[in-house]
C-alpha cells in the first residue's frame, strides 16, 4: 500500500497530526507479527502498547499520572492525565482522529509531525493492534470541557464518537478485553509481570507516577504505586537490593548527554557489585531492548577502551601486558542504559533490538567524556573497581590454563569420555538424548531400563558446585561438572559451540524431593551461567518421574504424577488397591523407570525455556546467592505456586 504523509508546519497536537499510513486487515490473521506471540507474553504486550502511548505523553511533558487497573473478567483499564487523543476530524479520512488511531494501522502522532519529539510507540500501531485483538475496546477522551466515548469490537467501530458528559479534566481512558479467539492459551493477566514492566517505566521517567491495581478479587485488592525521583540511578540501587548483592563502591555512577539538535539523548547509571555476573539493562524510548542493539554496543566498546586507557595511564597494566578483556571489565557490573530519540529504528514491532547507528556514537561519546573524568575524581572508587577487574582477569587466565590442562589430559587418555557415562549407539544429534541422573542406584536402573540405541546415561553423585558463587576457573577440574562438560562435548563459556553438541536432548532426572530439587537448581544454574545457548535453543529438559504407583490385583499398575491424578485413579478403582509413594528414583526397577519416565511414547518431560534472560538471572541470583533475606522473601512470595511439596 502506498504511504500517505501529511506535511506539518506546527507543533500542535490536533487531528491533522494523526497521519495515515496503511490499513488494519492483517492484524487478526497474523497477530504474532505485531505482538510477538498469542501466548502470555503477547497478552501482556497489549497492556504495554496502551501504556506506552501514555508514557509518550509523559515524554512530551503533558502527563504526570498513569493508572492501570485489572478489572474482574481480566478487563484492562488504562487512564492518564495527558492531553487526550484528538477528537477533531482527521482531514485525510474525514472521521474523528481518535477513531483513526483505533481503527487504522500505522496511524498516530509519531511519524514526523509535531505531536511528539520522541516516542516509544514508534510504529504507531499500539492502539489499533490492541483494538484488533480485543473482544471489545472502549475509549474515553477528556479534552478539558467535554467527555467523548466510542466503542469497538474486534477492531470494528460499533458506536460513533459521541459526547457523554462534561468535565474540566484532560486525559484518555482506554478499556479493553483481550479476545479469547486470539489468545487461546490464556486471557488471565499476571500482576507480577505487569508490575515489573510498570516499575521499569517509572525508573526510566523520573518523577512520573504509575499506579497498578488488581481489582479481580474485590475482597483482596492489590495495588502498587511506582514513583522514583532518582530515575535510572534508583533502578540500579533497586536491582542490587532486590537481588541481595553487596556493592563494592557506595555511589552509583550517573552520566547523561544530548546531541546538538536535542533529538537524541542518553542516560547511563552503573555500579559494581561483588558477584561474578554482569547485568546490562538497555532501553530505547522506555522500551526494554532485550536483544540489545547499537546503544549497548556503544557502551561496551567505550567502557572497554576507557578502562584500558585509565589502567595504562596509572600503571595498573604494565607496559607489554595484555589489555583487559571486556568481559573481565564488566564482571559484577550492573548498568542501565536509557536512550531517547526522535526516529527510533527497531528490528521488529516488539522492539527487542535498536538499530540506530547514531546512538552508538552518542553513547560512546558519553562514556568517553564522563567515565574517565569520574574515575580520576574518585580514586577510591576506581581502585575498588580495578581490584575486582584485575582479579577477574587473573581468574580468566587461570581458567584458560585449566581448560588447556583438561584438553591435554583428555587427549592423553584417549577418547576422553567420562568413565561413568553409558553412551548410546547413535551419533545422530537429532535423536540422541542424555539423562543426567542423581545417584548411582538410580543410574543403574536408568542404564538397565534405557533404549541404548539413542539414550545415554550419566550418573552424578555427591554435592555439586554452586557456580553462582564461583568463577569459570573453579568449574574446570571440578569432579562433578567436568564429566557433564566432557560428555556434552560442546565446550563452555565463550567457547561454547553447539555444532559439537553430542546429544539433542539433555534431561535432568532427579528425585522428587528437596535434595532432588536442589540438584536440579544447581544443574540449571550451571547451564544458565556457563552454557546458556543450551537453554536458549531448547536442549534442556527436566524428567517428571511419577510420585505414586497404585496397584490393584497382581497385574494392574497405575502411575500418578500429581496428588490430583492419584485421587482420580483411586476414585475410579473404587477400592482394594495398594499405593506406593516413590521417595526416589532408585526405588523403581529398570522396567518401571522406562515405562514411566524414559519411554518417549509415555513419559512426561518439561522443556526449560528461556523467555526472559533478565528475569532468570534475577531468580538464580536470589536463590543461589549468599544473602538469606532476598531468598526468604522470594520463597514466601512464591510459596502459593508450589505444586509438589515433599515434607
């Protein structure tokens, strides 16, 4: 379709600023193109699209308060005190501008007119996409004198824009119900997911008030208000406090810059902690760019250069010594990078990666100009940071030596596969799978029950290393982890190469008790920290052994994986049965283990998916870190979600 643009000469925000680019037909047919998925992530994305429009009003300086309500029936209501979507007639289409915004794709005040200087809703599709994917949508506009109302159903206008009252307030109220025909998996909103996103927005827009209220249960209304005057610096402090991380210098470094014509700005807050993991949170026009982009590239490049220049200038790195590695410099660093720009270029509608090359230069200049000056003016902070960086560099060198030693040892010992590994016959990665099994007894049953053609078994024993508290050099040579690394064959850390992976499925099989849960968590922590591509590509699974074996007579056996299944089977059998509660995998003979947990035709497995790396990072830090209080808070908050509790 041809792109039609309306030329602008004023800085007003009226009907003429709403520019029409193309129609709406494809949204319901291909919703994933516009909101990423029709699962829970896409469902919540509907809320973000409407909130982003209110945030854009805040960026323009016209909105101070945003309210998001989850009403009974999972209806969403978003209110703001901005200027209100224009209600005048849009000159190109001859209908009210607010109607255009909700019914025409790529229609909005963000395409070069005077409506907005910068905007998160770059594509201008937010309101129309939400409307298209909702069972119904209602919009109320307050223009300072009148209240306007209009209703839509599945993207179609069902009532004309009309005046329903008078009011002196200004703002917009959008209420919608997600369409279950589109969101077939669920239309139930997660309060915590929304609160994380809205808290982010309040950090990124210092001083703005965002209220989230859950009214689905009238007797148990939940509400949070987010307002942080400290902006991105408060964001960094919040991350460290929530994760229970000790910082190595008290002050948060905060730098900001604008370009000459005020169309681009960058703001960075950063602080080092005593962990071994980096956390970069980057945003463009308030949108979390989960896949990074040019702003992150500029930050990393400048940080590495400035830190090396400082280290050489002050003789921290001696002449002839290697420069510091970027990963060593970022060890233990938490940084929030927020850029705002008039013409943001994202790689997709879900805006996961920023593409503007000018932002790379702007962020590079910011760090180059401000960080070296800061380090020279704060020598105590600089010393604390470089003490950590140098330790990280030494640990990396120790890891390299340990890795080379492990390789030489493997070469001297021949094939080099772990002695306890019972390998499979097939070499076809598309069909092979390895069971990492807790304990020798369970390992024996697994070896006896497996299909040796494509199933390999690797028993683990003893206490595994908690890698959350260890650098890479401690992993090499560890007698619990090296057999796993060697068996998988694809390497770890920055050398991981999935083309060398020996098994398509990596299945963690542990007892359904507290110790088994601990082993699963330790194993997943290791994969997340040192072999994350395995999780990203969907290679890691968790076996689900049954909790109960119910026997009736001599030959009738039933397996239950939950208490509910057990009760259902017992009700069907009526009586005269015996129940065995499995305490461990070792209680099953090989035939039972094959039938319940290893037979591809009957087994139940959970694939470990990594939808949100930042959320996963936070959970592993809380659960496996040193601090007790954040762990206790997490467990207390999530205890209601536990399904199988072994006491």
